[in-house]
C-alpha cells in the first residue's frame, strides 16, 4: 500500500501558506494554498488526489484520508482493479443478433 503525506508549511516573510505532498520514491510537490474558501483538509485532499494522478497514473486513487496527531495529513492509495473481459462465447451458447429479435409497431410484427 502506498501513502502520501501532506505537510502544512506556514507563511514566511516572502511566501504564503503552502502544502507539500511527499511519498516514497517520488519528487515532492509543493503548492501555495490558493483557495481559502475550502477548508485546509479539503485543499490537502485535492493535493493528494492530484499528486496520486501525477506520480502513479490513472489507475491509482485516494482510498483513505485523515489528519495525523502532528496536524499533517495522510492519504492512502488504492489501485483500481482492471476490468476483465470474459472469453468469447463458445458454440454451445446461442448468439442472438438484431435479425433474430422480432420488432413490433403497435400490435403488428414487422
């Protein structure tokens, strides 16, 4: 299981409040907190989702999210299972086409 740690970086004399996403084996992403209409937790969750997509691709999604005792956030990730296509139908299974299905207009079959 992979996890993303999101750290809160307080403002300095030259920089605004920032959030930093870190995970093992990838380069950290730091972004300014741009939307103060959302809660800090919502901003952190959005960053975790964006970082998961960038680092690990479309088949990885945020599965769990929470706040650590130190005030930072953590997101756990889950791999989306790939869809398995069933094997082709055998000869013993009837296959119907649109020509085999009767079409009715009102009470009349055409």
